[in-house]
């Protein structure tokens, strides 16, 4: 059971917009700690997608956006493309565990 | 250009100790704010954060594995070593090392190394 809760799967047709939620608690997201998002394509290492809740590293398309409110965060992907089919993970810091925690991951299927 | 690469055994026996080395380039672990972390991923499962070490030798461990983990750094060699004792088949996973900072962002990742625990 992951400390951060994500839906196991989401799906959408090409061109559509999907969102992936990441629900935490008062010891992590709700305590104000940053949320970061990673994309993992099959057979590859995770890649940073969003850092500090809303920021995109250089090279990440602006189709990807992040938000945070209360004890939750969300990753939105607009203009879905086939190449977006991957697993997505959220990550934050947890003060009660004194370390980083990941969500359980969400598999995005592009229909 | 920042790169990281994990190395170590691909197969260990139950109860043995695993030693993994992360060799990196493009940054220094003596730079303020910089750290190296270890994350693992069992086949078909989610990422699990294990440990990290900062430039000032501050070390953090996953509470559930703390008794089995030790993380050290050799700044002169640009290496970070993770040891995990008493290995069990459930520890079979791909182990990644990653460049991190005090905000916890894992910006650069190694390619990962698959470790199988089996007799």
C-alpha cells in the first residue's frame, strides 16, 4: 500500500485530455511538501516530468501540467498522443517517514 | 552532461548481502544541495524509495528497510555505494540510482540494474 494514492489506470483517445490524481495526507502533500511527477516508458528508467508541483524541466512539452491543492496533486496531459502511453508516478516527502514516498503508479492507455 | 550508472551482481542468494555501486559524472557530491538516491522497482510493480545521501553526508533511509540498508559515498571516486543485508526473493527488483537535491527532485536517473534473489 503506497503512501500516495494514484488510480491504477486511466485512458483517453488521441487528442483528448486526461488527469491523474495523487492523494496524500497531512504528513506529505498536505504539509506543503513539493510533488514531482515521473513518466516511465516500457523497459526504461523513469523520467522527470514535473517538479515542484507545477514546473516542467527543459524539453518536456507544455501538454503536461501539474497542480496541487490541499492533500492532493494532479497531472494533466492534453492533446494525448500515442507516445504518451506509459506509467506515471507522483513523489513527495513525508515528514512522519523522514523520506521520499512514491505513489503506486498509473498506467495511461491511449485508445 | 550528468550521467549515472549502477553496477553490482545480477544474482544473489537468499540471506546474502547485496552491494551496489552508483558511479556518476557531470556533478560533484561535494557541491552544496546535491545528493544521490536509490530507488527500486520489483518486476511489474511500483517504484520504492530506499535511501539517499547528501553532500554533507546526511543520510536518509526508508523506515521499512532501515535496519538492512547502509549508504556511503566516495566523493573522490564519484561513487555512492548501497548495501542491503539479508536479501530475500521479495527483494528481486531493478535498482536505480538518481541525482537529487534538497527539494527531493530526481532529475537524472541511471539505467537501472536488475538484481535477482534466488538460490
